[in-house]
């Protein structure tokens, strides 16, 4: 893993102006990845209640599905985490969505915000890379 770029962090700072919560940004990325975009967006839950979110996307490779991303939202219980299992690591409770051997999503709650890292479609990031990137996330505020 390698440090993320300051240019990417600057993009995340811009997105942070559009959401009413602390934006976290990973300080680590895979070596071959290139950051693609950072954007804030609105979303609605099943009860049609509005929420805020942001996403940071990295291109891991040029192959189909070769992207991973880091997200944050004030929707605390999206369906993605309905069947996640939890594990406390370093004092933080992480939620894992996996296929038994590969982590596809690792998330955690901080205050009234849910943050998570999603692996590529082909799960190209190893479990240790997923955890390290997730643990590296820091507040921009």
C-alpha cells in the first residue's frame, strides 16, 4: 500500500462541503490504483427519507469492475449491512460483508455516520489491504 495523493484529498475536502457530517478519507491506497472521482450525492431509504452520502473511487485496473471505493453516509442501516457480521479490532467495531474467505465490504459507524470500503467486483484487494485502507481513514475536518 502507498499514501494517497494530496490532490485526491483536496477533492474530498470539496465534497465535504456538501454533506452535514465529517468526511473521512483513507490515507492509504493500493500502489497501482488511480483515484477517479470524489462526489457527494443524495439518496433515499425504503421509507423515502432523504440521506446524504459521498464516495471516493479508485481504479485498480482497466478490467471490467476494476474499481474500489470508500463511502460515508448518514443512513445508518442500509440493506448492504443487513447480514454483516461484526468484529472488534483495535477498539473499533467493524462490520464485514464477505463470501466466507474474501472481504467484499468492511464498514463501521462513528457517531451518526456509517463509513465503508468496497472491494472490486473481482475482489482484487486482499483482506489485509481492505482492513489497512479502512483503518487508515481520517477526518478532513
